[in-house]
């Protein structure tokens, strides 16, 4: 639930961080998006992942935050999978299900494993 940190990380890792404009407004917009998601939860029944990423891309475009092509490809893949996920289990909480995998990946990184 730290939208400003999300914005900062996206901006710092963008392909041209020096071209970004009005970073405080970008951070505020991202913070509003993240808080809105956490208020309703990440169940596919309550949010549209595609709409969420559309809003993220709109913020990036407005503030000239140029995203890594690999990130954009990942987002497109997630949007495609959203439709399948809705058909299988609309009540699936994405964060709750992803936490074990995220923790395992973080532990592997901390231990120097890939």
C-alpha cells in the first residue's frame, strides 16, 4: 500500500528517467491508484486488472515515464490471463495467492540464487 514508492521505483527504472515530468504528481496519482486497489482488495470480482494497468499506463504517459519493454510485455500477458482467471475463479485474491511465490523469489535473491 505504498503507491509513492511504486511510482518512484517505476520512474527510477524507466528507460529515460531524465525525461519524466512532474514526479510529485506522478507519485500522487500512483498513490491514489494503489490505495483504491487496497480499499477494495485484489479479488478479480472487485477489480479489473486491465483497467488498473490502463490507468498506470495513462499516468506514465502523462508524466513521460517511459517503461521498460519487458515490463510492458509482462503487463500485456497479465491482462490476457485476467480473462482466464475470471472464468476459473472470480473470487481469487491475486496478492494472497502470489505472496508465497514472491517470498520464495525474494529469499532466493537474498541468498544469491536465481
